[in-house]
C-alpha cells in the first residue's frame, strides 16, 4: 500500500473499533490558510463589523446574524482539505457531495477529489476501489450498507459526518431497540435520511416511515385514528418505508425524529400531530407506551432560521438567499423569507444576470425560474442570508453584484 508522503503519521488517528479516521489528521493549521482563501470574503467581514448592516445611502444592506457554514460543514471541509494534504499521491473519493454547495464541490474536484455517486459521479465504482484508495464520508454521513461495502474494499475511510446527524442516528437506533417505529421528518431520497433509515433496519424488526411534510403526516394520523385504510399508507409511502412495512403492526408505537435540516417549526407540529393521534386511539394515559419524541433539529439549522425570522422584521424590500439548490436547509430559509418580502434563492452571484433578470429556484420546484424586473428602484432595503453549507464568499459576491447593479460602490458609497 502506498504510504502518505507527508511527514505526519497516521498512528493513533483511527477509531480503534472501526479503523475509520473521524478526527482529521492534526493538520488543521496546515490547511487553514487555503480554506480562508477559498471561502472567506472581506465584504462579509465588513458587514459583521458593522453590526450586520451596511449603509450605502439609498441602498441599505442587511445580513442575517447567523448564516453560512455551520460547525458541521466547517469540520467536513476542514477534514477534506486535511485528507488531500495527508495523501497527496493517492486517489481520493467522496461517496457523494461533501455538502450541498456547488462551489465547494467544484473546489474539491479541482483538488483532484473524485466522486463515487451523485451529480459529480465519475466512472469509478465501489468495486473498482483498492486498499490504496482513500474515501471520504460526507457531512450527511452514509448508510450502514455503504460503509460496509467500502470496508470490504480495504480503503482508508475518513468520516466527516456531522455530530448532529450522529445524534439523530443514536435516537432512531434507540427507537428500534425498544420496538418503536421511527417517523422521520425528512426527504426519503436525501443522503442524510438514507443514512438515518439504515440505522433503523440494522436491528431485527426495526421499522421506519419517512414523512415529507404536515400533509403526509396528516395521512399517517388519519390511519392511526381509523379514517383511512392501510392501503392508503402503502400507496402514498411506497418508497418511504422500511422493508415489509405493515401499517397495522408498525404504526402502534412511534418515535419521532427528523432530518436535521428540516423546518424546525414543522417538525414540532408533526410530532404534536402524531402524539394527538395516538392519544385519540389509545388514550392520553397510554402515551408513554406508544409515543416518543426528542428534538433532533440541529442548533445551526435553528439559529439560521431564527436569524431569518429576525431579519424579516426589518421591513425589507427584497431578500436574497444564497446556497445550493439541493440544500434542504437553504430552501427552508427561502420559505421563511417569502413570508416577509419578495425573496429569491440563488446558488451564487452568477445567477444575478442583470437588474432586469435573475435566475432562481422556487421552494419545492425542480427547475430554474427567471425573474424579470426583480430589483426594485432605489431607495432600497435588501437582506442577505445563506444556508449552513454556503461559503461567506458566495454571499459576499452576491452583495457586491447587487451594489454594482444599483450603480453604487462599496469603496465610495456616497
């Protein structure tokens, strides 16, 4: 096996039980300058120093007090850069996108990191891997089955899974051990939810059902309270339940969890709906036997949603939300922003074509829309935020583009 050429060693870095590297390679300072150069932005630092506000006379710019890279994303990016530095001569792969941001994934591709799955997938498959290869598990984690396949190939595994995601895994594992079906509020095809559901089925008899929103949760509750038949459940959730799922058997004892990036208020409402339905069927005095719930929304997701709510109260004329179009938490920020002002979800500044044209994605849509005459005339109050996987630079460049289109300068605001 090819050995890393860096003078640091791997000794003592791997988890003694699994052989997986979960804490980087002690090279955080070595890669810090590269990360800062790739993702930080002076404009954003200027707004932070100015109490998240920039006064350009007729243009007032506001920045959400919590936005951009969260701790888990910081860790994933940091470990990825450390891995590249540690193994300069080895092939390095990601199982899928490290995070849901096209700029970050593009930068990793520039660094020679390849992808086994997803939109950046190359020609190499898991079966083509050898013990000389290094594979990074992304911030969302990976399924139990995928990790076992990778171990069987003998690759060096580097795990960047977010701690908040691991917290959810532990919760649903406990549900499975205690005989509760996990109701997972999330998107059944999302990488995180795939990983979470796989933790359930590793236990004999472990069962789960994934609900996307309150509408789907209501169908579930209607079955519990006897309003719809089991066939309705199986038709609606055919792709979102554990193997051999039986609504009559598996919807009696329920534990609620969630994809960490979902809208927190909706997760709480879904938990309350399930609790009330079970109370109606079995009696409130039997809830302890039939219902479990623990808040597993990550603090970073909650903080960014709260910050968007706070910024929404600032009487804004326009909000731009910057982040990957496949980023769940970014999409939910748009949903919140739309309740306060005209709001647009863009991936980066290149989507701001002109003052008359902007390319954006609507919440829940699959394609890209074009907004015409989207930029109101001065005077103007514009708010900016970014999802937990959005680099500061992407937000800063969007701010710079709006300032330019307004005919103003960040250097000479007057």
